[in-house]
């Protein structure tokens, strides 16, 4: 397989800025492509938090105070760079304080559309200034949706990009970057008005993600099942018609896991390590987690973990009807880490007060504790209404913590139903999005936990699965090979 030059553009990248899985994927894919010998360069904004974090950044010569224009607005950007930790990949930070020096990564400010349109333009200008012609601009989510249209119009004159292609990845179709049609001029697209989705313009809007889907050479999403689900109205969220029109260019590739960070044998956040060959540390991690979260110390009682954003997407509206029942029926422990909608936060706080020593809730997100819950729990609960890919179920498999999941999206692609008669499978499914279906599945999982020999095999099955980025990254390389023209002959 040939090597590729890839410009990966993302609004967030670990360890610099993160609100969700997009940041993990950007880091993991970049690392894997670099390890495989590809020239991978990541472009992201220099948010205030990046500037204040003290990262060792170097100004890039020739990329200081570069003027550019979007619509009638003249802006300037400068670029600093560093190596992505644990990788040879370069990360370029676009510094434009007028747009990015704000308290949050994302805002409700009236120029939010311009902040990410500028990222698209600056990414291409950066490549121009470096004289570097990517084989692939790999765009991610609505923030980068205008890049292909800008590339094929505003930069069509530049032969540097004659062989460049664009891959657009949908991480979560629920976020589309919809703005009013009156923003056409601000986005610098007045002369390209006829290339925007005409139905949307008549409806008074511009959909930035849809624009990316119309003009990218290939579209990916983060699991095969989700790629099929978003072709239908229930999960297509208004983009199903556009996606069906581009079905032959749509591919589902499950996200990978960076086992350098997520392995119970080496995890820096764990006091006790373990592996399939020696599982003693797993019990010690459970004991430590029970103590850390103030739960009653009973190693025989199954401990269920949850690490999640507390949103309607994650299926938490199923839990109020069943968790009190399950806690009264079984001698369970429940360890929860997360924040989000106030109703869910209040519910878990109430549950902790109602079942002291049985339920522990830690509001917010703490990276060390998330690893400790994965390692110390016996089961991991992900009752998602929909889940484009999901990462925690793959972490759980590697940590010997069988996941309980709904059969949707990436959960369906990465977890296999446990069959006690054949000793095959890696976790537990429920199908219908109903509280009773979830309760029956938890009941079944608890019954299997009592079968020590069977549970040992279930854990071993999950830990043997390989969702490494080196494996999944190769699928992206195959896609790049498919969309990029053959290399010209050497004369």
C-alpha cells in the first residue's frame, strides 16, 4: 500500500481540547497513520485553553500574521506547531485570537459559523504557504463542512491541490452547524450561492455538514451499523435523503482504541495492573474502586460502572423506572461518573442518597477515575438510544468488564451477545428501547455473573478482541487508496 499525505482537520484533539469522542478519534487516527509511515499533519484552532496550557509550541516560519478574507471580513492568523505526544505527527494550531481566544471550545456567539469557516480556509492556506499538497484533506464533523466547497471553488486555481481529495467523517449526525441563509455573504459564498443546497436556502438556512456531504469525495461514519441507520429518517436527522444520494460513497469504519492509553496491563491511572494471563489485579482494582467511591466493600456483589455524558442520546431516561427495582432485587453496586442534563444529574444524586453504600455518583469528568471505573467494575452499562460508535464499550472489553449495551450503531458492531451454552460472546444486548428490555438484560447479566467459570470465559473473550487504531487505521488507508488518483508515473 502506498503512503499518503493527510491533512486531518478537527475542532478538537486530545490532549489539547476535548468535549467528546471526536478528540480521541483525531488523536488515535493521527497516531496510527504516522506509525504506518504516512505524512500526517493535524490542524486545529488555538483556543484560549491551548494557549494557557503551557504546551511547547514553535511558531512556523512563513505562517505568522497571514491575512485572509471571508466575505467582507479581513482576518489574520498565525500558526504554531508541535509533535502529537507519542507520535511523529505534527499538530498545527491556527491562532486567530479574534475568533478562538474565548472561554469555551464551542460558543453560542453569533459568529460561531465564522469561527469554523475560518478554520477551513486557514487549513488550506496553511498547506499553500508550506507548499505541501495533501493527498487527502480528512475533515471531521460540521466544523469542517465548508472545506471541500472552498477547496473546489476559492482554491480551484491552485495546481498544488490538483490531486487532493476530501474525506468527510460524520462522528455524530445530530450536530450539523445550521445557520441562517443570510450568512451566505459572511461565509464568502455569495458567488457560490448556486452550489449550496437550494432547498435549504429556500427554507432560510445553510447546513454546513450537509455542504460537506455534497462535495466530499468520500463520506465515512464511525461504524457500519450507524452508516446504515443514518440512511433512514429515525437517525438520519434530516440528512437521510442526501446520504442516500451518496450511498455508494458512504463507508462505515469503527473507531479504534489507543491501547497505549487504554490497557489494564500498563494504565498509569491504575494502582494494580492485570492481563489475561494474570487477572489478580482486576479484583484489587475493584476493591480500590469500592473504597474510592465510598461503596460497601463486597467483592461478591456485582459492580456496575457508568462513565458518560448524561444526555438523552445515552439512554438514561430508561433508568429511573428500573434502577431502584434492580437495586432492591439484587445485591448490586453502581459507580457513576458523568455530567450533562440537570435531570439526570439530579436523579443519580437522589439515587446515591436513597441507596447509600450501594450507589456512588461523581459529577463531572475525571480522566483517572474513568479508567478506574473501567478496571474496577464487573459490568459496564451503555443503554444508548443511538450510538454512532462508542468507545467505552471497547475500553470495557479490554479491561475485562463485559458491557451491557443496546443493539445500535457501533455497539452492535463491537459487542457480541454472550451465549452460555456455547461460551461464545463478549457482552449483553437489548434491542427495543424500553425499560423492561434493559431490566431483563441486566437480570440476565447478573445471573451469568454467578457462574464463575462462564464469567471467566466471557471476560477472556472480550479481552482477546482487537480494536486497536493500527487495525482500524488501515481501513482508512484503504479508503484513501480508493479515492485518490494513482501516483503519476516516474519519468
